[in-house]
């Protein structure tokens, strides 16, 4: 069976998944272009993993439809599985077997001969720097090693589409940037990558396009630059010397710049979109007139953190792992 | 890393073939064997339980039921064999549940493999467990004086019959394993099926000694047919009608529970 070339690796329309009272995924639309890295960004419990599970044929959608390279995930699950590699929370490796045993078994299940399976497993272990640990029980593997083995397992069949569910959650910064390099290499070989993350900088670094998901819905979609542009060309950060001055700073920004500013949770920093840098002088004059002292002032190009803050109207997700965003 | 094959260049199968299902089953069985090598204590039950049960029941009931232990053995050994091996098959469900709770089963579900393979592979490996338990029971029986009249051929055929029927029954416990919330639940539920099935049979006492209502159940119980079939094969080398009934019962159990189990497995998120 041959297939016509299709531009979209993933097309999802109005995906819904309900668990009891909870609408975990509430009408998600996604379009992932073949050959790109697509980031699905959102806090814990936003519905990222559930969305991915439906696209990976692990969960049956309660509503909507989804196609992978033109093949419907509900009607043709076996075809979709031949085009997919899944890594992360949703799929894992066998703890009781060694790294080699795991990969050889997955190779066999993917239709390779014993010989090809062993060769492929040795090749992947080499590529992921796991050769030395190849025959050790997985119980002694570090988090980073496990994650790399996980990823290696989903690359055996060289699938054209790879799902990475929070590929770097819980990894130390160095292992994390190694993982990023690996992901970029994947796309260079022609794969399409759909990844979920709760780290804004990760989506910013890797993704060609980003969908921000909150409460089971896509609340914003676009390239990282488009999303950043949606909150202004640059932003102004002000730190009042005394937090009690914060309301007066907000009021001054409202009257002088005519925009609404946001305040960090501790109330220590005020952030406002800044369209015209020339107006900052006016603001500073107004603040001095109001006898507000500043401990710090800076101008920044917008980050995805601000996008997130603006779009969801809530604070950026606080990573619960040792890695701070 | 080498460039991947474009999607339109790939040959995609709409469904897994029967040949693939067999191949995947053997791969999964091999995986289960590798796991046993890492945790051999999983198989302690199939070695120890036959020794314990055989010796215990022979010397406990021998005098009371048959007058002496030697006279009791030809009736007891097939009974205890069937009971031990079926008890062993409960572990299938328990281990399947534990296995399914790990992330690797989720990966299996994302692979283009025959859906039945993770189950059928595990059940295939378990036939080895049954073979070990069978061999142990006959060996312990021989050690305490059992001399089967059917000879080696009769004993081997009897052993095969037990392994095949236990494999069939293990689909029931696999079904419980897939449905239950935890391994402990599987154990508890399975033993509620297992005890009436094995004890309310002709395994330990002639059914003539039972009250009418119980005798009705014991005579109808497929386990009784299996035990009678095993007795005939091991003690006389004859293939009786009960062998046929036992195999038919096994086929019916598989025909009902294999599809049910696979369906339940596929639904489980």
C-alpha cells in the first residue's frame, strides 16, 4: 500500500477526552507540518499527555478526530503505529531487563531479524552513549540514561513521527541540553517531532511552532516569535524599592503608557509591554513625581514566560523538579 | 544517524497477519523467559508446591481413604497433579497484572504488533512452568512409591494433557488479571474460582462418597474429567472419553476467555 505525500504529520480537530467529571482534553486542534518540531506547552494537568496518548492510539478520543500522515488514529491504528515512535511518560522500557535486551525485543517486535535487531540495538546504544551500560540491569541507570534508552527504543524503526512526552523533565541542565541536541539531530534526518513540555525555554529553543494548552484547550498557537510579538515588541521590568509601592507603579504605567502591567507572585517585579521605548522617560518622570523609588529597571525582549502569563492570566508554571526554568 | 524513509515510500500493513501474531507471541515469550532469568524466585512455587502438596496429601489422606498410602497413590497423584498445576496458573494472572502496571506495557500498545501478543507470549512461557510442576509431581510421586501402569508414554501424554488444559484455564486468570485493579485482587479473586473448581472434584475422594447435590457438581466439573483422563493415561495408558471432554472443555474456555481478555486488555487505558 503506497501513500500520497501529505503535508501534515499530525492533524487533530476538536479532540476531546473526558475522565468522569473532568474534561481533560476539551476540543484540541493541532496541525503539525512534516519535518518540523512542534511544541505543546502547558502546566501540569493541562491535558498534554492525554492529547499525546490519543494521537499515539493509547487512548480512544471521546470526540473529534485525528490523523497521522493522513491515517485516522481510530480507524487505522495499526498503520498509525507503524509511523510513530513514542517516548516519555506514556511509554517506557522494561526495568527487569538490560538495555540491550530491551532494544533487541523492541527490534524483533518491529519486524527486524534477530541479527538486524542486535545490530540496531548496538548502533543505538553507541549513538546514545550507553554502550558501557548495555548489559547492566536498568535499576542502576540514572534518570538521564533511562531517558536516553527510552528515546533509543522509539527510534529503532526510524519512524517519521516521534512523540516526546516531557523529554527533559527532571533532568539536570547538562543532560537536558544533550537531549535538545539529540532532538535537533532527529529532525535533521527527516523526522517530525511533537514534544510536550512545561518549560517555556525548551519550547522556545526547540520548537518551530508552539501550541499553548491550558485546561484542555489550545489557548494560543504560532511560532515562538509570533507568540512573543503578541505581548509587545519588548517589555519593561521595574522593581520598586518597597513592595508597598507596587500599586502606585501599576497606576503610573496605566496612565502614562496606557497598558496593563503584570506583577510577579512575590510582588517584587512589575512587567509591562513596551511598544515605544521613548515613553519610558515619561514613566520614570511620573514615578519620581509620585515619590516612588526603584531598586531596579531593565528592558527585555519578550520571553515565552510573559506569553504564558499574558495568555493564561496565571503565573508561569513553577517547575516542581530540581531544574528551574 | 541516517536519513529516514519518507512516509510515501513505506509499505504499511493495514492489519497484523497471523504469522506476525505468532512471531510476536514468541518474542514476548522470550521476553518473559529473560525476566525469569533475572528473578528466578518467581518459579520457586512450581518446584516447591508439588513436593509439599504431594507428600502432605498422600500421608494425610492415604490411610483414611484407600487403607494405605501405596493404594491411594494411583488415584491421588493425577488429582494432586491437576490441582498443583492449575494453582500455578493463577500466578499467570497475578504476574500479568504486575507487568501491565509498568510503563513497558504502554510501549507495547504503541507498537505495530499483534494486540494479543503481550498476553499470549506471557501465557506461552507459563506452559514451561506447568511442565516443571508436572515433572516435579510425577518425580515426587515416584519417590514415595507411585508406579504408573501406563508407562513413560502414558505419563508423558498425561503430563501434556495437564499442561494444555492448564494453559487454557490460565486465560480465565489472565482475564481476571487484566480486569482487576491490583495484583492482590487478582490473587483473591482467582482463588475464589480455583478452590471450588479443584476441591469439588474427584481429585482427592471418589465422588460416590459425596452428598447428591455436591456429587452432581463434582461429576459435571471439567476438572473431574481432566483428572479421570489423566488417571486413565498415567495408570493404564488408555485414551478414554474423558480426555476428549477435557480437551473440549479447554477449547471452550479459550474460545470464550481469549477474546474477552484481549478486548479487556485493549480497553484498559
